[in-house]
């Protein structure tokens, strides 16, 4: 399949590399490809410039959002929560229509400093906002409750643990589940929460996720938060 992954950060890079390793054609979408490749400094999280990663992953293409999505069979939103709707608008509603759109972003709001809050929250979600803005896209919220490395290699966490899917289209959730299984998630551990409104719950896991990160430190945090099994 041909995938467009929107977002050049750690999550987008991790998902793109995994998809390419599975034999898919992958294009990462960005606002300005030339500017993206020209950056030479690490970002606020200490992530190396995209050009360094791209040289090590030459099979993954880079293009403007609309060029990345026009020929894609499916799209992954790995843009920041604050920038997701703008990125998808640049990708183009026509280019998203009828396609599986995996939303793996979270609506983190850094306007009041750290730790970030959520916006929207409780009575709405980023997943729902995306579905409303692009009603012809088949939005499935998933993978937003864990570290990027766990997304594509769940065996990094010992034992059984769940990944959630939320969405209005049953066939889209089935396709998303098949992709998750190809990432290494056992089908029995993919938990369908229901329609896209259930994305509110998974997005609201982020405040405790972030506080566990602060309390436990990076290594232990990744183990404990991703290792929790629903209902355990």
C-alpha cells in the first residue's frame, strides 16, 4: 500500500520507517520540504534534524502535504495536535476523501507551560474534530496512548497490553486493526472502543501519561504506562 505520514517528528519518522520495513510505499508530508531538509538544529525535544534521519532512510520520500496524500491509499496523522487540522487542510479534503485516516496525535496545549493540558477535552476530542472537518475521510483514532517505539514494537513491553481503536466506520477499523497486527500487536489485544467519540477517553489518558513520565523517568515510564492492560 501507499501511505502518507503527515509529520516529520519522532512519531512520524518511527511510523514511516516501520511501514517502509513492511514493504509499503511511504511518503512523509510536511509544509515545506526544502525548509524541512535545510534545518540543521535539534528541535525542542532534542530530536536530530530530519535530514539526518532521511539520509538513513532513503526509501521514504518527502513531499508537501498535498503531494504526499494525493496518491496515498491511507494517511497517518502524526502532526502535532495543535497543527493537525491545518496540516490536514493543506493535505486537501479531496485527497482524504474515502481514505483510512489514522489519527495518532494528541491535542496537547502548551499555552500555559508544562505540563501541557488538553484542548479540546472531555466533551470533544481531536479525533472528532478531524472527522467533522473531513467528513468523507474514514478517521480511526489509535496508538496515541503510548511511546512511539512501543507503537511499532509492542513486544518491547513484556506481557499483554492493549491498543485502542475508535471510529465510525467498521471497515476502516478493520483495516486499522490489520495494520496494527502487522506492527506486532496480537489481534486479541486490539480493543475496539466504539465510535469516534470514544477518542475522548484515550486522549484523556495523556495527563496521567505525562505525570508518570515525570515521576518515573523515561525508561521506567515507558515500561509502566505501556504495560498496563485494560481491566488489570
